[in-house]
């Protein structure tokens, strides 16, 4: 979930809705991000802009695992609004991961990976109706295992000569289209 505050969620104090930083700040009242958040955003944008397809996929999987863990906590606390937002975001990321699998390279491997994401999506949808925290925890576990696999792929890719892609379709490997 995006950590920035939207204008309709602006902080208030005794003066009413206003920018809490005072008149010396050049940003308007709708920009509630602090300097730390802005540095984090720039770092993330730089990381995403220079990451390999495998690293981008890893980043998505790691984020999905974080969201699944948060979803389990939200469901166990009965925080339905928070859980609904997390569930939708998790579904979006799982769908993006599924969409990133192409029909190139090792078709059997691609099919098995696609089946994993279809299973996770179905598992999430089934858990949604009962707000099942245990199922969200299972999804998190599977995603953390998947992240370990992709960390290994990224490490292997980083150790190879420039221009050599892990899972190059011509070698029959997994296509890293993200």
C-alpha cells in the first residue's frame, strides 16, 4: 500500500485541515511526504529503473509476501477495510506475476510456474470469503520460498558475464520477462 497521504486524508490540528509543516515549506497542503519518504521513493525509482527482469520479478514477489503477511494479521485482527485493500493489492501483484510468464523458453517450466500463480490466486480468492488468516499465511510462505528461488537466479545472473541472461530461451531456460 502506498504510504503517502492523499489530500482527503490530510492531517488536522486545532487550526483545521492544513499543511502541518508551516508557511516556510514550499510544498502545498496536498503533499504530506517528508524528506525521508522522498529519499526512499528516489531510491526505489532508481532501483526499479536499473534492475534486471529477474530482480524486478524478485521485488514483486517480495512485496507480495509482505502484503500476504500483513493480510494474515489484518484478518486475524478483524480489520476488514485494511484487509480488503491488502487482498486487492496482493491479487494485483499475483496477476502481474502470472502475466509476466511468456510462451518462450522451457514451456514445461513456464506452465508449472504459471500453475503456481493460478493456485495462489485461487487460494487467495477462497480465503477472502472467510477472512482466513491461516490461508494468507500459507500464501506468504509459498511466496517467501519463491523469493528465495529468484534470489538465487539473481545471484547467478550477477555472477555471469555481461550480456548473458539466465534462462536464455535459446538454452531452453526460463524466460525472465517481467
